[in-house]
């Protein structure tokens, strides 16, 4: 390799690093705004469980930038939420980090292994399952400590309350990820935050099968929103 080649390669590395930093900062801002908007939605299950849709932003960022980006965004936004909005303190912050990472990291790690649409869907399924299990364990162990209720009461809420709530929240975030991923990629390329001429972690080929999954995701989203409204008591059957 000649000296000219080495010299020419350095600015490119800096340029990519600057793009990555800008993209991470942008996703942090978007995730925080989505978190705030989620708090404004008048949906509450059992009086204290509220949906948070920032997880889909964290996953989309991880699909594009890698699992470490998802981890950083999750921690950063959760800390910022604790300092500016949340009333649950460090325990709530830790819960947010565990919930988001349990959902986002399996999805992004599976997709990083092979950049295919099927891997993205499989990773999201793993993420929903992992997040649901993690939150059941968390609520069983920690909820009695900071809510002042007996463990027997919490145990009685695991299946009828915590399980469906976390499943629905995870499925909604997964469906939103599939529906919004392509528009986000196109917007980032138009803004030149990711290269348009190179294969990146955000590249997912589309086809008839993928279109079917997108339509199914839309149906799942509608069904889960309706079920969440029923679970919260807004819709009474």
C-alpha cells in the first residue's frame, strides 16, 4: 500500500465516524421524543403500566448501526428520562434499560449475523419473547419492593396483567419497526447520514414475501392496539 493510499483512507474513516455519531445523536433525540409522546397517550393498565414505543426507534438504530448503538441509545435515553420526566427514580431507569435492551439486543444481534429480512423478523420475535420473560422476572422480584405490595399480589398479576401487557407492547414495537424501517432508511440516505451507494447494516431486500410480512405486521399492530385498549379498560366488551 502506498503512502498516497494511506493518506486518502484516513478522511474516509473520519467521515464515516462523524456520520455514525450524528446518526446516534439523532436516534437518541427521536427515541426521547417518542418516549415523551408515549407518556401523553391516555392508556394505563392497572393504573401504573403505560406503553412506551421508543423501543422501535432503538431497534431501527441497531439494525442500521449495530447492537452497541442500541445499547448506548437505550441507556442514554433512560437516564435522560429519569432526570427530566420519570418519577420512578433509579429503579424505573433500570427497568427501562432492561426492557429496551431485552427487546432490542436479541433483534439486532440476530440481524447483524446475517442482513436478511427473515433474520430481522426472527430477531424481533426473539426480542418480544426475551423482553416479556425479562419483565415477568423483574416484576416478580422488584415490584413488591418499590410499590409496597405483597409478593402474593404481584404473583396473581403476572399472567392476567404483566404477561399480556408486555406481549402487546413488544408486538406493537416489533410491528412498528417493520412498518417504519424502510422509510427511515430512505430518509437517512436522503439526508446523507448513511451511504446510498454502499451496502450497510440497514440494507434489507424486499419482495412479495416481505410485502406479505409488512401487511401482516399492519394487521398485528391494529389487533394489538385494540387488545391493549381492552386490557386498559378503555374499550369495554
